[in-house]
C-alpha cells in the first residue's frame, strides 16, 4: 500500500549503517491540517532505506515536500520478557518538491496546505479536511447551552 503526505521538512538525520546489509536515513516532516477552523500540527518521522538514503539530499530543512511511502511492520519476541512486540516504520521511497519549485520568486502566492487532499480540484491551497472529518464522541458539543 502506497501513501502520500505533504509537509515541511524539519530535520534530516545522517545515514546509519545498521548492519552489514542494512542502511537507513531518517527525516522528520511537519504536517499541518485545518479542522473546523483549528490548525493541528503533527510530526512524522520517516525513513529512507538502502540505495534511497540520498534522495533527501537535494532538499533543505524548511522546504515543503511531498513524500510517497509504505507502511512496514515487523514483529519479534523480546528476549527479556518473552512477549511479542511490534515495530512500524514509514518507509519513504519518493520525495519531491510540493511547491512546484520552478517559480519561487512569487511572494504573493499563498503558503501551501500541507495535508492537501489529492482529490481537491480547487487549486491546491484550500483546506478541505472538514468534510472528511469524523469527530469522536468527545469532540461533539451537544449541550443545549
């Protein structure tokens, strides 16, 4: 399953040679989403593996990027307590500019919405998360006053 997110590149870590056969490089993006007039910020740490560890080099911290990634998970038995534990990784396989980097001199252009729905036909800078928002029972205000 392939997923995409768009956000601001916050941190690029150095590549790590985890074992003789495995190399990874982690990076963090800031995800902002507007829901009912409030902006919620999340931070996602993703990783690039093997030969893809250098694809983040052409971006600098602060750039708005679109990241294509897969969710990968593994289980293992902890030797200390014998319990099965689970690890989930967000494995990025493509990173590209989300700002159309060809014309960055236009200062009148609105800042991009990080978590833009790819189905949004309105031009790209509108938050349309509210129609897809499914509030939890704790967030619904049904009091009569």
